[in-house]
């Protein structure tokens, strides 16, 4: 669905490249996560892929066509959720969606159906300037879905949402994948990336450092060990065991049979730890 080869870009007047020689592919039907700390170049990459920024070096094909060959009809084929909502503040939520619907040859959902999807129905007739940040984000998100595109670009879709609404958006994203959509998801929330993405790309300082499935990345360098915690004589005691031979390990069996057993964890790396080890940079975890 997306093929990128040696893509580089510098903002006008900027001496440093925001995106440096990046190469990756996104397969049909996958959720591909772009993960990296603030300033890494994630949004810049999305903006290049949606033709919002021009003047890049490298090759980009989207939906089997070089980006340069796409014209105005590109936007009927892709859905875009921007990092920062850009609504008409004096218009209501419903009017905003009607206005954006008028830009497409056909739309799949009525504005009120989209608003219902993200629990904004009762706010349909209120001006967007009266919406909270989270409400604006939810409106921004459904705007990307109205024409039922096969390819979606979502830049930080859960940022600024409380855990309940973040869950709602993630469930909609999972449902979109089930319906065969391809999703390019930008985030610096590694929990979201871990949960949602088939593959993630780690980006730091404009460069792609690593691409892989979250599961593979976490298992590759993790310790094949299990950590067991027990409460012995008022103190919490941690024990570690090799995964191999656990069923025959008498000490492990004693620990897990104990009435004082507190917790059991396997010791694979978290995606955050993989990121830190690979890039030397920390991902700031955000809601
Ligand atoms: N309009 C612009 N003009 C000049 N430089 C820019 C512009 N937008 C972004 N940059 C620079 O490009 C680099 C990448 O920014 P980008 O917005 O792509 O990062 P990001 O990974 O999306 O970060 P965040 O997680 O904070 O959204 C940064 O150094 C940033 O300062
Ligand atoms: Mg960004």
C-alpha cells in the first residue's frame, strides 16, 4: 500500500534534514506504527506521505502509484487524522462534518452517524469552539473515516484523550483493521503501538533505526526467564528462574505452590526497553 525508498526532507530555511534517507513498506491490511520521541520526524513523514509537504528526495509510492502522479483524487482514497485538530470553530460539529463531506465525491456515513461513533451526538449542534480538547480530537478522528477510505493516516489519534475515550478510539482502529483497512499510525505512546500495531518503525532524529513486529522485538533480546515474587515473613522476596525446564524446577514449583505467592512475570523486554536499547533515546510515555 505504501512503499518508501530513501526519503529525505528538509523544511525550507532549515539546515538539518527532518527526515533522513528512510526506507520502509506498509502492507495491505496492516497497522504500521511510526514510533519515536518528540521531534523525531513522525508528523513530517506523515505530511510527506499525504502530499502536504512537497520537495522531498527519494521515491514514494502509495496505492500502487508514485506520489507525484496522484492529483486531487488522492484525498478520496486516503483518510487523514491530523496531529492538531483544524476545525471551523464557529461552526457546529455537525456543520464541520457536512462541510468536509462536500469535498468528497461520495461519503459513506452521515455526519450524525460519525458523531454517534465517538459519543458526540448530543453536541452535534454546538459550535466547535465550545468543545473540549478531547472532543475536538474525537471530531478530528471521525472526519478521517467519513468516505470509508482503504488507507488511513492517523497522527497521534489518542493524544489528549482520557483513558476511556482513548480505549474507544483504539477499538475503532482495531475494527477498521478487521474490515481490511491499512493504517499508518503515528505515536509516541509505546503502549498503543504495542497493542495496535502489526509492525512498528522506530524513528529518532529523522532516521529509521529498526522495523519489526512488537512481539518479535520484545522477545529477541529479552531474558528467557520468569520472575516470581513471594511474601516471606513479612518481606517481599523475588526469585528468577530459567524458562527452560520450569515444570521440573522444584524451587519454582515450591514458589508457585506457596500460599504467599504474590506475582509471576516473564522477563521479556518492553517495547520501551527495546527502543531505549536500540536508539539510546527514551520514549516519553504519554496518555
Ligand atoms: N514547519 C516546520 N518548519 C521547520 N521545522 C519544522 C517544521 N515542522 C517540524 N519541524 C522540525 O522537524 C523536526 C521533526 O518534527 P515532527 O513534527 O515531524 O516531529 P514528530 O516526531 O512528529 O514530533 P511530536 O512527537 O512532537 O509530534 C523537528 O526538529 C521540528 O522542529
Ligand atoms: Mg508529531
